[in-house]
C-alpha cells in the first residue's frame, strides 16, 4: 500500500496575500485622526474643548487681577482646561473600536494590532499638540486684550513654563490612552481617569496629614504628587524630583500601558 502524497496545489476559494504590501503607517495615522471627528460625540467634544478654552481666557482677560493677566497666567489657565479634557478625546479614540463595534473592520484591514495602536497614539499626540498650540494662541490673544481691563500685556514666557505646559498635558494624554487600552470601555476609562486625577491626589494629601513621613514617600508612588514641580510652572525639577516622576510614572503609566496593550492584543473582537 503506497503512502498518500499530500497535494501542493493551492486550495480553491483561497486568496494569497502574503506578497501584498502592508497598509502604510502614514495612512493609518490619517485614518485614526479622521476617526476623532467622524462621530457627533467626537466633534462635539472637540469644539466644546476649544470653546471652553476661548471662554475661560476671555473671562480672564476682563476679570483677572492685573498681576494675573500676564501670558504665563493665561497659558496656565489654557493648559489646565486642555489637561483635563484632551485625555477624554484620546480615550474615545481608542474605546470607539469597541463601543461603536468598528474593531472588526479595523483589525481585519490591519491585523497587526500594535501597529494600529501606534497609529492611534501618533494621531492622538498630534491632535493634542495641535490643541496645545491653539491654546497657546488663544492665551496670547487673551494677554493682548488684558489692557481692556486696565492691565498691561506682559509677555513673560520662558523655558520652564513651556516645559510645564507641554509635559503635564501630554502625560495626561498618555495616561488616558493607557486606561483606554486597559479598560476598552468609554465610561469606565473616563471615570478611572478622573479618579486618578482628582481622588488619588486627595487621598495622598490626607495620608500626608495623618502619617508622619508620608510626604517623602508620596512622590515616589503617586504620579500627580510627583508632578507638582511641573504644575508650578516657574520651577525646574532637580535630579531627585525627576527620579520620583520616573518611578511613579512607571507605576501609573508604563505598567498600565503595557498591560493595556497586552489585553488589547489578546482581546476577542466581535
């Protein structure tokens, strides 16, 4: 009895795409950027953020005391608004694949999910930087209008203020991205982000008041506390404070990011 020789002929009704070129990364970034504005929720959030920044700066230009009408103060106000709401835009960019059930199409057209996540984070950071530049321009307009209230336009921007404005906002965007990958649910990720932003610093402050020496431990384990030197805007962190940001950032950013990416790669898409 002779052994059966397996057939090497191609199976019918199959398509060989092994030789096809992958989707260019730039095209993926373009698609992910467009997704931020494809839905009514995304457009409404984007325009709401811009409108809120304009409204707050306009109020500041006519109502702030004269010593708070300089460009650094205006930039800090714009950065505060953007820092709270830009991460939500990033969260929706990631979680929309599950909430709107577009993940099946996305990961079929590009099966390499880390590559899709790379395009999403590139698009999100690009949008965040564009929003920060727009916020800086709005703050400049508010500073220019400050003489309307009897003040004087003071252009006192320096390296430390730019560092604070950019780093604090972009760290928040990355935290939102990590939480979105980890939870893959829009309401849960937004709630988790605000717990991280508002509740954790309050708990840390309470523990500092109740436990002797906890104020020296908190910057090493609580990321918001470690970023306080950046929040001040006019102070450059020293070596120990950068180390505290690196350690607490590893706990609150790197670990959730890695776990979120691992869960997303392994998740079943329906």
